[in-house]
C-alpha cells in the first residue's frame, strides 16, 4: 500500500514507519520536526540519543534497502503543498500522528493553549478538506485519546467505543432515541483539542462519507521495538521531562537514577495503558481491517489495561528499590477514580496485549540505565500547573 505517516519522526510515528516499510509498503513521512523544536524550547532532549531524521532514514536504507520518503511540511499551514502531494502520491492510508500531544505542555501559558488547539484542530481540518479537494480514496487513521472522556469515577458503568444509545425526553413530552458520541469531559487543553478533533471527524464522515478511524488511546509505555533496536541510529525517543514524559516511562527513568518516584497526590488516579509495540499493532489492525463507509467515524478504544498511578509506582519501586514521593498534584484532577473502558474491537481483531509487570519494568530499566547519563535532573519536576492564578 501507499501510506503517508504524518508525524513520522515522533515517538509512535517513527517505529510505525519502520514497521510499515519493512512489510514492503511505500511509506511517505510528512513531519515539520515540531517535536524537536519543542525540545529546544524546553531545553531538554530525549534520554535516548535520537539522530536527525535524514540520518535515521539513511541508516534504514543501508540496513534494509528500503526507501522511506520524507518531506518537511507544516500540515496546519502548507495545505496547497499537501494537496499536490496527495494528488501525486495517492495514498491508500494516511496515519495522522502529527499533533501536539502533551497535557502539561498545553497548560503552560496562553501561548501553549493557543498553539495546541490551533495546530491540532487546523491540522485535522486541513487533512480532511485536502482529501476532498484532491479527490483521492483513502482511509484516515488518527490517534486520539481516552482522556477526551475525563476521569471521573464511574461505578457500575464503562466507557463504550465511541457511541452510546440515549433516550431524550424533551420538555414538551416528545421522546426520541439517538445514537450519539459518548460525552466528552476533557481535563486539559490538549485533551480538549482532541475532543474538538472528534467533531471535525464526525462532520467530514457525515458530509463527505470519508473513511475515518479514530483510536482512543491510553498512555503509551515502552521505548524500543524490534526494528528500532537494529541500529543505534534508529533508536526511539524516551522522554522523561515534566512536560512530555508520561507517567510510566518517567517513573522508569526516575528509578534508574534512584530519584524518588513523583506520584501526584495519593496516586489513586486510574489510567489506561498500552505498550508501544501494541500501539503499532493496533494501528496496523485498523489499516488492515477497513470498515464499511456509513457516514460515521469508526472509534476504537486502544488500551490494554488500566492501573492506578500508585500501582505503577509500586511495581517499579519494588524491582528497583526506589522510594515513592507523594508530591502535591500540579493538575486539576480527581485524586481517585475508577476507569472501565471497553477494548473489545481491537481484541476481536487480534490484539493480544502486553501487560505491564515486573519483567517489563526490568526490561525498560535496562534501557534507562544505559542512557541515564543523558538525563538533566532539573527537568524531571513537572512545572506546568492547571490552577488559574486567581484561584
Ligand atoms: N502523573 C504522576 N506523576 C508524574 C506524571 C504524571 O503522578 O510524574 C499522573 C498524572 O497526574 C495523571 C497520570 O499520571 O494522573 C497520567 O499522566 P501522564 O502525563 O502520563 O498522561 P496524560 O497527561 O494523561 O496524557 C498522556 C499523553 C497523551 C495521551 C494520554 C493518554 O501525554 O498524549 O493522549 O496520555 S490518556 O491519559 O489515556 O488520555
């Protein structure tokens, strides 16, 4: 297949691109390297030494004789270039992973709120309108987030896969049954931008009958895949900083440095998790199992399991003997919540998830130990605060 990976230099986009290329697909990466610019802005870098994209691609070619094309386009602005590329390349599939993806970063300041919402929703609109304009038949696969639903407690209920049947009782006595999107309740500007994406996808699916799959993903943990370990030049990102590091990977890196694990508050927050290798499997499952076009977006919950932050910390603390530090939570979130989310669709289509356990923690610790000399410890604390200054 001909496949565009938007955001193909990123944490998921890079190993995905290698995997698709290895399978013999013709892969075209579009990336404007924003994630690397943000590293410069925050004066931090991945724990693992990631090579520039051209060197990564040259090594891949040398090792496998597979070409991956790459162009630097800002998808939210350069829409004419993007449309011409679509007309020429005519992709069967477009993976959209070219979004700002950090909740703390999105809460830093007005600038970061504006950038996150502006880029993420413009990008979705540019991609979809360009698919129409270029008159191509393609399947758009986007990584969304479980976080669009928020994390309030949900005794006896669960998060369905995208849609829910409701009975509406109007004040005038009229009753109606509808199948609607499960209600959003985002807890950060980043999660808000992903909720807005959903409405954009719904509109284009309804109006233009485009084929769109949105994967509502949990927190990804892990670093390397079978292909990124082939050569040091292919190594994947491993973020630990207070903006872009996510909870499990951060705790691993902290443990490798004997830095007390930074549990926010009591650690009773329950979150959805998925291993990086499973994320890639799920993206390919979505690609290989197209759905009938029915003017609706197909939504899958992409998670393997749920765990509380304190459960994650306890596993890592146990294998590494690192202390746990319950610090003041910089976020505005419930101190505890239950989370039950259906993931039947991807399981039915073949996902056999890797669960996080002590063995997995030990494997990740090995990578962290190897590179932890690159860690700038001053970047570990999470600076952004959710609180309004007037509170
Ligand atoms: N947390 C800690 N200590 C830390 C870092 C985080 O206790 O050092 C807590 C947070 O307060 C939160 C939980 O861990 O309760 C998860 O935080 P996170 O930073 O790992 O994840 P989050 O901000 O929710 O967002 C991340 C990714 C995002 C993805 C999302 C999946 O940044 O791209 O969409 O995970 S989900 O959470 O399912 O929405």
